[in-house]
C-alpha cells in the first residue's frame, strides 16, 4: 500500500473462489460492464446464488442452536460464539440490503453528508463486532462534505471499508483519504493486502463475481450501482508498493446548491 499525493484513499477486495467464469478479455471496457448492461437471466442467476448462500448461513445458525438446552442458550452465547452468530446475522442482513440495492434502486434524498462522520460510525461498528480489525487511518478532513443521500453514501463506504479490512487482515493496514476538487470529492480506501489480479480487476464490479469462498457476488456490484445513483464513479487499482486501492468520485453539489 502507498499513500498518494492526490489525497485519495485505498480500498477493499474480495478473496476466495471466483463464481463468474471468464467469458471475455480482461481488457473489457468499464462501460461495457455497467449494471444496466446485465441481462435479466444473468441477474436472476446472481439473485438465486445469493439466496442459496443465505440459506446455507441460516442452516448453520439453526444447526448450532438445535441441540442446545434452551435453559443454557443465554449462558452459552457469549464470547467468540456470540460474535460468530452476530457476524452471520450481519452478513445475512448485508446481503439482503445489497440485493435490494442491485435490483431495486432507491430514490436518493439529498442532504449534506460528512464522509468522515460516516466512516467513523462504520469503523466503530466493525471494531465492536470483531477484535481482529487491522490498523485503520482516516485521513479525511471533517470539512469535506457531499450533498447526497446519506444512506447510499454509508452503504458504499461501509462496503469498501469492510472489504479493505478483510483484504489487509490482522496486522495489516487500511488508509482512507479524500481530496476535494472544484466539482467533486474523491475518497480512496487502500489496503495492504495481496492486491488484485488482472482477472479480478476486469470483473470486480460484475454482479455474481466474487473471490471470497462464501461471497455472494453482490457487494461490489451493489456499491457500483449506488455510486451510479449518486452521479459518481468507482475504480480499483493496485498500489505500487503492494495492496489495492478503491476510489470513488462523488459530485459534492456546491455549485448546484449555489445556483
């Protein structure tokens, strides 16, 4: 991972077993992989895969509690086991929300949003959920703000931060930076993980693609869809010194508001 002079920040990725087969060159233009180009059959397949994954998670939760004496459940659900169950429930909830973002976009309701405030809230949530969070540095000025839907902004930033933390792993590092331009703010989330392969980079935001063993293939596709709704762009690249960086560019709305 490396810090960049333009003040942008590093981001996350998916690791595991790729679900989407390589059916085209890795040089496929970004525009040809946008959500509005995805066929109805392909979207149906993505949703079915995600639902099957949710069913497996629910089965594991049920199996873990099935043989437990009801009178001892509260006593047993502590420490690591409680955190594991909470993580499974959170993963199920996140996937359901992301599926909604992917197939049924919200109607944005704009107000001024502080990316730093959103990132701090997400980081506190992640730190409470797990003790294995790597070092995370937020180099995002409090004065940076965008006139956008706060719910959509949070969903995008949470996806990028969660992926970056998973990529960096225990002992790794995540750095989030931002830079303001005349018409937009760029936020970069960088991690010290293994970086992106050419294949992964080509299909990263494609619905159904994942490199995680239990990935749903919807998180980054949903994030890309939300960024589109916000009028911005999202890109991913490898850092020169290792790791990967995800950058979102969002119009901050100052000129529009002044007009």
